[in-house]
C-alpha cells in the first residue's frame, strides 16, 4: 500500500473554458484512468492540496472511485484556513463538500502567508510515494512541486493537460 499526492495547474492556466469543454472532460477521464490504475497497483491513500483546478478535480475523482474501492482514503493538505476567501460561491460549495468527505484535513497555516502555498506543495511531496501532476512545462508551483518530489526520489507521473 502506498500514498499519492496531486499537483497541477489552476483553471486559468489551462486552455479550458468551461466544465463541459471536451478537453477538460478528456483530462478528467485520463486522470480517472491513472488514479484507478494506481489503486489497482496498491495506492490506498491520496492527498489533495485543494486548490481550484487539478487538486479539486483529482479529489472529486478519488471520492467517486471510493464507491468502487471503499478502502481508499482522501486527505486534504490546505495552505491556510482562508484559502477560499476570494473564491466564488459554487467553488466554495464544491470545496466544502470534498472536505466533508475527507479522512483528514491538514492546515499548514491559520492565515495566508507568503510561504504557505510553498509549504503546502512541499508537504504534498513529503507525504506521498507517488506524485501525479497535470503539467504543461511552464514555471510555477506545479514545476516546483515536481522538482522537489524528484529531489526526494519520489515517483512522478506527468499527465499532460491536452
């Protein structure tokens, strides 16, 4: 048994325009196939940073797959309690629904700090055996998390956004 963390781009960094965009539907299906393959290979514990986009999509997929694999667990690794302060109501509702189904919630910081996102990204890599990343090759938090996981000799699986 082993653990998997997720990292990836937020929606505004991806070429998708809506939840019903065929490219986003395809990405979610590819993520589901990858996550289910990991479960069948022995993954039983999953960590999401709960950011909009990749983190939320992967958390939703894990919870969906929990119906088929009831022994798997999802935990949230959240940079700060105020993470959703600038989010729209629909995104906050989705976030809260996921948190309600999480096995455990880890808060890195009570309030936003300049380093809380980076600390969350490091925690995701520290906690996992395998990192699944939706990554397009650009600089930013996703690249940092991938590079950090590789320094820790973690297995990294890249899922291209398109």
